[in-house]
């Protein structure tokens, strides 16, 4: 009996000694995760959260100029700055321009990205040199916006520029034309640059989404004799809905906060005649145009933030699969009922 008891005690001791280091390692791993996240949290608090909160505060104050001691909250009507911005014709014009330029570049960007995605992900005939073409299509996204703006400014130069020289020598134009002085052409140029820089990025995102689809689905479609067009329409696109939602929301945010291209390629103030004036350029002009109007700039920033929030939520609701959402809701309800039944069973067993 004593030998059996000693053996059992030794087994328990071995189990305790083997389990203790495992718990210790898990605690260490969790601690390392928190430690590694500290730099991000610090950077986020200093460079993102604090500026956002301070901007909200400034939007309800009389902040103007560089004298920070005179800043105080509005007493009569705290939403006076917001009302002033909404009544500002330049802000409304910039808002319309921003959405017009975004739509002009996003629709062809998405169509071309989908076309290239269908081309690169063909399951019957693989395209040779895919890596080379992907790099070429994605390369404009690597170039900085300032460099691209300088490039197109040189191409469309007036009175001397490559495009003007070609059009005049071929007889298309009788004399040089100042392209960036035309409101319609200026908007088209800004929209084209945005499209040219970002269609490769959108293509890469969509290709990644297609590669994540179960290949057996495409094999079943091939066995059933479905054409490539029908496979793309009825299989690829429905499975790409979450990726397309992500692309739409991120493009919407990027389009509303558009700044560098219209600022660099024009006179910097949204010219010609406010044709390329965007929301962010309006905010920049409010702050750095000489009067340092922080209150109006902060109010405009918060209005843009609210627009992005509302539109992103609207897009998410519209593109969410209602059947899938209903199924998740029912599964969640069944899980709650199951846990409740388990709880009642345990309470009954206790009596």
C-alpha cells in the first residue's frame, strides 16, 4: 500500500511540475503581447486621439490666431461655428467638388480593377508573366503624390509642354492651350491621377480576395460547364462582397480627405475658380491663409468626420448580406437559449 501511495504521490508531483511551467509560459506570452502593443498605444494617444479630442474642443471655441491664452468656449451658441461653416459657399462648393472628383475616379478604378482581377485569376488558362504585370500596374501607387503632380504639371505645361507640342504639331490645336485653366479639364486631370495611382492597389486587394475563395467551387463550376463570365458573375463577385465593401469604404475615406494631388497640381487654392477646391484644401486655407481661423477649420473637420461616419455606416448596411446577418442572429439566439438551459440544468442538479 505504501509503495502505491508513494507512486501516486510521485505522479501527482510530476503532473504539478509539468503543468506549472506551462502556466508560467502562457502568462509570459500574454505579458509580451501587452508590452509589444505599448508603443502603438502611446503613438495613437499622442498623434491621433489627442489631436482628435482637441479638434472637437476647438470647434466649440473662439480659437483664432496664435494666442492660445484667448481661447474660450462659446457661451451664446456652441454650434455657431458649425452653422457658419454650413453657410459658407466655399465649403459647400468644396464638398460637391470632392464627391464629384471621387466618383469620377472610383467608378473606372473599380471597373478596371475587376477586369484585371478576372484576367489574372483565370482558372482555365493561366496568364504568363503575371508577376511582371502586377508590378507594373501597382507601381503608380508607390510613387509619391508630389512627384506625380509635378509629372503631370510638366506634361500639361503652358505655353510649352509635351502635350501642347504634340497637339500643335499634329494640327489638333492651332496654338497652345492652358489646360489647367479650364474647370472641367482640371477636374478630369485630378480624377485621372487619382484613378491612375490607385487602380493597381485596388486590383491587388481584389486578387487577394479571389485567392481566398475555395478552389473547389470553381472546379465544380468547370465540371458543370459554366462559362468564365458566368463563373465570375455568379461565384467570384458574390464571394468578393466583403472585400469590395472594404475597398469602397477605404476609397470613400481617401476621396473625402483628398488633398495632395489637387493642392500640388493647381495653384494650391483649389483653382481654377474653385474647380478643384476640396474639403481638406478648404480646411488648410482656413488655418494657414493668414488669419489662423482654427475654430472654422476644426468645425469643418468634425463635419467631414461625421459625413465619413454616416456614409461608411450606410454603405456597410446596404452591402451587408441580410440573410447571413439573420442567420447569425438566429444562431446567437439559439446559443443563448442553450447556455440558459445548461445553467438551469446545473442548478437543478445541485438540488
